[in-house]
C-alpha cells in the first residue's frame, strides 16, 4: 500500500502534518482501517457507549465505530493521532498511523 511507501520516505518520528491527496494506487477501504479504530479508538469513542464513565469522558457524538463516524472527525482525529495525543493507550506505530492517514486522505472509503 501507499502508506508503506510514505513510511519509508519519512522518519518514523515524523508523520504528515495534514491530510493529503489520496494516492493514485490506493486500495484503502474501511475493511483495512476498521480494525485499527476498533482496537485503539472505539473503547471510548463508540456510539454504543452512553455514559461519560463508559466513554472515559470522550466527547459525546465523537465516535469511531462506523466509517461515517470516523470520516466525520478526519482532520481533528488526524491531528490527535499525529501528535500522539490519541489514542489513550499510547501513540500508534508510524505504520498504523499512516494507514489511517491514507484512509482519511482518500475520503474514508467503504
């Protein structure tokens, strides 16, 4: 995937500052991105979690358990992932972060 090429092109400490253009040869889909959201985001940011305690005080309505929800937060979420502020369980690996970057940069395809 294109994310692997981007990873090779930038040091592991650096990630793109902003979302960019979808790579021409991207095959990114929700099927590829969803496991990362499920593992690292939906524990707090899920439409199935109702109370602030269940959500660990995650902002109500900011959910990553569906493609639609994850797409709605693309720029804000990318800035949190890029800086390591999210997920709460620690920064994503550069490879995983770049997979999400590609998914969001491609418009969050299904």
